[in-house]
C-alpha cells in the first residue's frame, strides 16, 4: 500500500544491490568453494536452488531467515499439481506442465552427486536436506520470484545465462495486467528500481505488471490466474484445427505443409476480440478450393482469396469455437464434482476452475463476434 499518491514516473521501490540474492551471494557463502571446484559446472539456477535449500535447513542460524519466512511453503505452479489436476488443464498447458515436472525430476536426478559432495558442510545427511521436495520448492521459488538481472559470466557456472536475482520485499508486489511499469537495475544508485507509468491513489495497493502474459503463461510461470485479463487467449491445437476439414481434400497435405513451414500451426487463438488473424489465416488456407489453391501466398500476406473462402473460414472458426465451449463446460462440470470428492485438491482445482472459467468467457465472447461476422457475410 502506498502512503502517498503516486504519479506516472514515480519510483515505487528501490532495492539496494546488497539486498539482492544472486549467484554472487551464493559464491560468497560456505557453498562457494564447493561450487567453484565441482565439475561439470552447475547452472546458475541450481546454485540458487542449493543456497535456498541450505539456508532453509539452517533455520534460525540463517541471516536470510526473515526472507525465507515470508516465502510460500508450497507452490501452485503446474509442476506441483497432482496428475488428476494437470489432466484438467487445456492441452497446450497440460503439455508444458508435464515438461516442467519432467525437467525438475531430471534436475534432481542429475544433481544428486553434486548434493552428496556438500556432505562435509552438514552434520545431517545431504540426502535429507537436498531431497526432491526441497528442490521442487527451491526451483519454484526461483522460477516464480526472480527478477531479470544480467551477471558477468563465470567459469564455475555452466553456459546457461546468469540472469536471476531474488529480491526480498520487492517480490511481495502483486501483478495486475492493467498497470504499466518500468523496471531495471540503476547503475548510478546501484539499486534495482521499479517506476510506475500509472497513477495510484494514496492508501491503495501498489500493483506492478510482470509482463503482458496470458493466463496460461501466468499459471505456468507464477502459479496464479488473473481474472478479466486483457491478454488472455484460448489456444487452438493443430489437431482441433484439422478436425473440421475433409481428409479427402487432395490438397490437404500440401496445405498443412505450407502452414507448418510458415509457422501457422502454432499460436492460433481466440481472444476477447474474437479469432486471431493467425487463426483465420490458417482457416482460409485450409478452406481454399482446388481452383483457388495458388492464392495461398496472398492469404499468408494478409490478402483475401474470395468472399466465399472468407465465409468458409469464419464458419469453420464458429464450429471450432463451439467445440471448445462444450469441451470447457464439460471440464468445469468435472472440476465441480472433484471439488466435492477430493478435499485435499480443492486449492489446485479452484485455480484450474478460474482458468477454465476465464477461457469460457473468452470463447463465448468470440462465438458472439463470429455470429455477427457470419451474419454480416451471409
């Protein structure tokens, strides 16, 4: 909460460099020598994770205890969700959630020898301190709370970019898609600063924007969903796209190949303003009649083949939109039932319910827009 009114251009927060937790902090700790001598070199992310786990284990002895005490004990990133909950996510997000889970499992598997090498620093077994749950917690802390800050390249780390800094206090600022901020490290003041480009009344909560992310990205990277998010979209997979076009079309294979080569089988979406230009373009190419096939280049460049082709694409978009509405409604019924049966999953289910409810609103808005467009071209 701000104690005074903020105007565009005002500094919201200025956090001195010494308050930031970076790989430099890790190297200056008792872990430093072990990290510098370990081969192959660990990644900057693993170094930060290891430091967090070690400091959490130290408890009251850790100088970082006040910060560790305000961190969540559990996270709601897809990596932490139960398989039954992941199954309820939209397909593109489900795939990324499973990849996130596998990546953390692989990080743990590949780091066990390094964790064992730290045994001389601890009275207790490193197997108990650096277990999978501890690493999952530390990875989620780094993934959801770090700010971007480039560090100089060091030989003791792998080639992955060293751009992560944990910023105590600053990371308590909540996200809103409706505010604008500028953030970065100020070389003059040697502080990480955030300036507001929006006004904020006295005693209001100060909100910042983590970026123009849709809800799937927010859930994947930060573990939350923003209601009425203007950046939100519902993604259409290639499988669903092709479901509405005849497999008997002799040019179908060529059309799919063209779309794939030009990147038009990805990032096809419905948004608050209806189907995206990319989605309609892909549908127009797939709707081309045999005698119009040569026009595909013109369509990819934003031109129109014919009124009938445009109408067919809009009709296909309306069918896909209706299919996604019914699928989303079905999943919402499943979530409602699971919330009654699985008390322990209630928090995670509520999060997926928020995401799916927002998707439904977007799809219903798109269906309305498509209905008006189809009436206009009929």
